[in-house]
C-alpha cells in the first residue's frame, strides 16, 4: 500500500532548478532505494520530505491525503524520520537523552521522568538487540555504527512510519553495514516504509524492493527488484552525453596526452591519517585537470594539504620538481599556489565588505605607496578593470558584495584568485549553486587560465562539469586515487563507475 507519495515536486534555488517534476511512491513494508550522482536532487527531495524545505510546486500525499509539511517537527508528527550519513547527535549527553531529545516524558510538575523513558524505550532496544546498559553512556563513547542504531531507536520511539537512510554505510565497517541491513529488513518486515539512499550499486540488490534513479533533478528510471542490471543503473546515473560535452572533450584530447609528462605540481604518496592515503597527483601546466569523487573521497582534503591548511602525515609535494611544504595558506600563496574554496559564503567571500575589497584583498601590496599607504585611486581603477574583465554586474566597486547575486559573488571570488600570477590554481566546486549562464562564463575563464600556462585543478561533484571542462580527470574514492582518464576514456560511465566502485569501471 502506498503510504507516502510525492507528485510533480519542483524546487529551485535562484536560477538553478534542483528538482524538475519528481514523482515518487513509497510503500509500507518495502525498501525503496534512491540512486543518483552528486547534484541529482536526492538531498533536496529528502529535505522536502522531512519538512526542512518547501517545494515550489507539487503535492505530498500521506495515506492519500494532501499534506503540506510545515517544518521538521510537523514531518516527525506525521511519522517521518531520517538517519543521516553523519549521525546528528548530542555527543556529551547520554544515549537516553539523545533518544528523547525534544520528546521527554515529564510528570505533573514538569520534571523529566527518566524511569518512564526507560520503560518506553525498552521494547525498541529489544527490537534492535541493544542492551539497556547503553542508555546511561555518553553518546560520544559509542562507535559510529552504534550511534546510527541509537538514531534508529529514536525514530522508533517517535512511532515513525517512514524512515529515511541517507548514505548510512559510507562510514561503517562491513560488519556494521551487514548488521544495519538486517535491522532495515526487520523494520521493513514489520510494516514500515524505508527509503534508502546510496551510491553503492552493490547494495541495491541486497536491500532494495524498488529502485528509482534521479538524474539532473528528474526521475530517469524506476524498477522493481530483479528488473534492472548494474550497467543499466550506472548508465542512468551518468546520464547521456550531450553533443556539446562530446565536442568539448574532443577539443581537449590532443592537449592532454603530451602535457601530462611535464607536471608543475606533483603530489607524491601523500597521506593524512583521517582523510586520504598514498595519493599521487601529477598536475601539468597549460592543462585543466579535473578531480572527481563523491563526498568523503578525500579530494578537497588533498587540495587543502597542498595549500598548507591541513598537515599531511606522509608523502611530499613538489612544485617545479622542488619539494615544498607550505606551513600555512600564506606560504602556499607566496610559492605560487592558489585555492578557491568550495564554500563561498563561509570560506571565500567577505560578505560585509565592498566589492573592491574582495577583488584586491590578496594583492594589496601592489597598491602600497610611501609609508605603506594605499593608493586608493589605483585600487578602485583596478577593481573596475577586473569587474569589466569578468563581467561582474554591480552598481560600482563599492557595492557591498552580500547584495549581489550568487553568480556575481562567485565571479568576484574567482576574479580575486585568477588575477594573481599563480603557477597552480586549485578551484574547488567553482560553479556550485550558480545559474547555467554564469557557469558557462566561469568555464571560459578557466580555459583562459589554462591557455596562459597555469596548472589548473578543478574539483567538482558535478559529473557533466568535470567532463566538459577538463582535459584529463583523476578519480578518487574513499581517500585513494582509483582511476586516471583522458581522451576517449573520459566517458560518464567510466568516471562515475570508478567513483562509486561499480563493476568493470572500478577495476
């Protein structure tokens, strides 16, 4: 029986349409697997289903009745709960307090009744095969696997009819994953509806009764168990290459083959105890090297180690065949290494400062005159030239950056880094959250940098972007380099398959 249904769900963020009329039927007593590459719209869909976002268009039906989920609390009251990839916990509180957070049982005078809470959760612990002694332990003392089980217990205490699992095994051991699969099977057999999100195709036949594939915010495939092959799912996740992407790849094939022999930047057997191991990148000048991998692959952490923000535990970095070890980003910049961060608002822009401050902040020395005073006339003139060069639309260079559109903010951040003579420029998610037209502009700017001889690295979770803008691609998975492709090897199936560990592509 269909307990939860989404009809024609549409959601946009600025000029970017994340969901384009998605239909999804979720049945009680069945596990529905949701597949899709980074940016396919899975997270947006789940946020809508859990009340964290409101759709622009479309209807949510619960037991056949239309229901506008006002907020997460309302969704929980309607029987919807989620267990996320990174457990959302209160680490210093006890397991019991975590389970009942926001839903404490209180007596007549308002005091919390722990005895009643223990009695209430006891059947749930038995269902999950968890000892009652766990309740008094601090949440931080548990392994990640047990933390997830506690969150499942919390969902059951809330009488959840639908439990959503978002990439739950990405942080678990094989034994913990198998235990989780067993528990999900029990929950399904007990009549609960399950939505299971994963990138791991090998998990789909183990756990799924039904699978839906999202690509670019649309449903591109829906199958019952046994009706699909791994190849079919991989092709749907990758999407069809447009003629434009094929042409762009073809244009870069001849460049990549010769250039890779002369790396400007070499990352050699670099390791970090928490994020990656034995990573080797060879980054040539005059070429765009794409780095592709799913969340948790270690791609950004390697870049941050090169930029002096993280300290690696092993390996080395070479710049023009000379070993370097920047102690901090300032030293990396002095060496000729630039890094545009993935989070524009938190890590990149100075939102409360005018545009001219953002465009010139990393090269103020060029405008210093006697006694270190700044030549503001020349600084404003340079800001105007940069605005014209990168088509940044603002009333003047003194306009506050926070008042500009996301696309113009991103172009401003890009211009700050592109305007300095770097040997290596690492661009981490350079077009995230901006409209298609601005994305194309930034891609053209990136190609111009490579044409000037800069060794450009583009880290992106957008498969189409990394295929269209890159001359060659390094693929990472679970902290390791698993593939390097160029030329005719640069296909969506090969790159995505390597990133998710699918079949022949991963081999």
